[in-house]
C-alpha cells in the first residue's frame, strides 16, 4: 500500500513537473541572435550603440535574448550589412542607411540630408512626424525593419590638404563623402567615393583621396586626419546623421511580444545615449583643439561655394525624385516637417543662442 502510494505520488509529481516545464519552456526559451556592424571593434561611439543595446536586452530579458555583436573586422563586409540582415545570416545590423544609395535610392534620406533637419528636428520627425513609418515602408521590400540607431549631431565638412577658396579649387579633387552630399560634390566636379571607416586614414595618407569627411572632432582627431590634411571645414552636408538598426523581419516576428518590447526599448535608449556620448566627445575634443592641435586650420566654405552647393542640392532633389515616387514621398515629408519645425527652432534655440554665445 505504501509502495503504491509512493509510486502514485511519484507519477503525480512527474506529471506536474512535466506540465510545469512545458509552460515554462516557452517563457524560458533563449533566443541567440547575431548583429553585424559597419564599425571596427573600438570605434566609439558608433560601436557602443549596438553593444549597449545588446547588453540592455540581455539584462532586461533576464538572458532570454542574447545578441552577439560582430564588428567589421569579424565579418569583413563593412558595407554588406543590409544584404546580410536581409539574407538572414545576421538577425540584426547597425550601419547608416545612406550607404545603400547605390542599391536602393529610397533608403538614402533616412540618415541625413544636406541643408536638412537638425537632430532634434529629425528625431521629432522620426517619432512624431511620420518618419519611422516611412522608413518601414522603404525597408519593407527588403523584409527588414529599421529603427533610429544613434545620431552624431551636426558633422564637420571635412579635411582638405589645401585651402579651398574657389569652386575651381574643388574641381578634380578626389573626396570620400557618402550620401546625398556625395551627389552634390560630384555635380561640383569632384570625384566622389565611399571608403570603409577602417581604411580612411590610409587612403588619405597614401593620396588615394585628396579630402574626406568623417564625423566631428570627437571621432576625427582620433583618426589622425589632421596630420595629412590640416584644413578642417565647418559643416553643411550632414546636419543630423542618424545611424540605423536593421532587424530581419522574420526573426523579429518569431520573438514573443515582451522580447520585442525589450528590443525596441533597448534600441531607443542606446541610440539616445550615442547622441549625447558623441556630443560629449566632440565638445571635449573641441575644447582642446587650439592648445593641443594648433596646426589645424578651421575654415568655412566661402559663400559662392555654399551657394553652388545649395543650387546643386535643389536641382538634384528634383532630378533624383522624378523617377522614384517613394523617395519623393520621403523627401516631401522631410521638407514639410523641416519647414514647420524650423520656425520653432528659430524662436527657441536660434534666438537664445544668438544672444548667448
Ligand atoms: Ca560623415
């Protein structure tokens, strides 16, 4: 009797355990993802955005979603991020949307546009002005989801070996400059190219290129460009460069709702953190530039050059959106939002700064 009772208890206990483990299996299932970035393993703050995101995801999910971040030296395809996420080799990517302009022009405007919105204006457009929906629409044909991935704020116009005084000084120069700004520079007679971040310094030093733009003092000075090309121009072309997180749509849809929410939250927090981290890096570097790097010559492009850039920008916007209805929809949305938001920027930041510099 006792034995029987013991056996019954055992059966009941085993059944209970089995039931429990079935229920908790779904809850405890561990998702292991991989993320590919365009950036090298020490390229702060760009690499920090996906690394912080992965760390937050792991902590918030109690280890149920683990994302391994592969820097460019690992996968060796700095500009292949979209293809790798689309093809499913990586569930996620971190890069800049304007790098795919040759592949799909509709993806270009989600990083930044010359003479376009500043970072607060553009973030407002993404999250409250329909920008995020348009970005999903543009990426839908690739079966990839895309989210803001960290902003650099206003970028510097780049490093030149010689001073640029006239439009003729620009003609024939070979410059690394991506995105829509590259199209403008090509229209002004430069030979334009894009080069992976890890190869920029060598390209400039060896004379493969005569000039380049990268980000701002916080990131540029670490790269050493000033040793080769000391003329450092103020910005016009990337007023609010937003990086992008890419997520394979199928992989995202397989995640339980709570892990999706954790992922979205972690991407948003780490993006905002990169924005302020880069601001701090540039402010710190800038505060030391005059004393530690007295050979750097800070310049602004003369007005005739700026006017020519603006004119080329206007013509190219009309020309390039003519045969691309989705690109036109995005550009029109950005232009309309910029017009509205800029009035407030003038009333708030601009008037405040004008009298408090
Ligand atoms: Ca740049």
